[in-house]
């Protein structure tokens, strides 16, 4: 039928050309202050690909155009990426090293960090000029790029899963069953926090509240299709500062088909957040009124990663198999895709609770 949308893009979002040929492991936007809006993708095909994204002012949504840039490869699958304000791209993966790619200087990538096992997380702290890496060797390492050895290593009690270092000075490091909250400025651990007891399965992803000074906290997602919103200064007597969890990314009658939550991203302006998951859907939520703002149509494959860009005008996400259902459910003919949704303010702006709606506690 004329005008029918492809199954990987049921919402008619902008499709980025030149996506990786194997499963997409991460998507990263350039941070605020970077001279260009860059989008970097890493993949199990060993590639690191970059696009420069042009956008118009929202009216009511931005028009998008992504231009494919150069790319490079690691020797093994690439799992994570970060971008500094000056446009340097840092990537790590199964070759146990982080490479720095000075794209503007047209320099070939070079090694700046290493672990004893594959590297699952990387972040560059522009305010301090340090690189933070997390690996499957159960360690977090801090790097002064002028030195060949880490400036500090934190040995963890269980494997590293993910991290969010975007809200300086607070950083969060995710382990399978707990969160390590860290003060980057004073180089010290603040506390360890466990999610709500309704979270039974392994934690998968984490994102910090953008308002770290007035309302520090974070949200974590799990393999069981559930998100827990956690406040650093929880007050169980206050409905506005009480930890809670909720179900999401579930299908079928009464949500019997459970899918992992793969990504959480907070909107930089409104403080609402998006989740993406193994059911092929992405959803916008409001933690303050405890309600779903908008759910989009599901793609025909999982969404393994997704995030807002630095001003929240765009939401980029990948449609790519996540292997949660094994080899027998992998269909290579479906391909791997990168899409960009132009965000309307009405989709992500906080709304008052609906009359009669439940607004507290778990569900």
C-alpha cells in the first residue's frame, strides 16, 4: 500500500543511512558545547561510525538531516562510546582497550586505556579532563590521558554493567544488583543503593536526573521489564521524594510477555525520561506525576539503545536484535537500523496527574 511504513520504522521517524551490518551496541550524541551535533554508533561488526546531524529549530518538530562521516574498526566487537566537548570520540569493547579518535584533526585512532577484560562503559569528564572506564573485569578505572596507567582503580564486588557520568560532580556506576554513587570532584564514594524490592532480576541500565544540584537521583531499568526511580535523599513520608518502581516494556494479556529495559534517557530541559526495550518500543514518562506521557508503536525488533540529544529536540535509537531470545529468533534479513525521532514539546513536557489516577508507590 502506498505510504505504508516499514516494520522497523512504524512511527515514520528519520532513518540514518549507513547503519552497521551487525547488532548495534551503543548510540552516543555529542555533549552540549561540542561545535557539531555528532551521533556515534558502535557495533558487534567491530565498527565505529559517525554522522553529523543537521537540524532546524522545532516548529513544532525539528527537520533532520544526517550526513555520514568517516569510520574506523576495532579488532573485536565495540561495546561503548563517549564524545568530549571538543569532538574527540572514545570507544571501547571486546579488545579490552579504549581508543581515542580525534576526528577534527584527521588523526587515526590510538589507544588511551585498557582493562583485563572487555570494556562495557566509557565516559569523558570534560570538567576534570579525565576518562572513566568500566570493564567486565569488575573494575572502574580513572585515566589521566597524559599517563599510560590509571590514576585510580575501583575494584568492584560484582561485574560492571553500566554508568552515567553526565551530571558532574555526581556519577553512578551500575552493578547487577546495586548502584555505587560517586563524587567525582572529591574522588570518593558517596553511598551504595539497592533498588526497590520489586526489582527481582539483574539491572540493565541507568540514567541520572538532570537536576543533580536540587534533586539528585537516578532511574534504573532491569531485565524483567521494570524501572525503579530512586532519590539520593529519599523521604518515604513525601510523595515527591519517595522511591518507586513500575512495570514497562511488557506485552500480551496482563503483561505476561516480559522484555528487558535496555536504555533510559532523561530529557535535558523538562526532566521527563524515555525508556526503550526488547519489545521494540520507546516510551516517554514523567517521574513527578508518575505517568506515561506517550508510547510509540513497536518496531519488529528490539531497541537496544536510545537517548535524547543535548537539547532534547531529537531522540536517537537503534532497531537491532538483542539476543535475549537466542539464536533461533535471530533473523538477519531484518537488518540493523538507526532512527531519529523529532521530539515535540507536548510529548515530553510534564503534565498534571489525570483525575482519579494513582500516583504513588509501585505498580
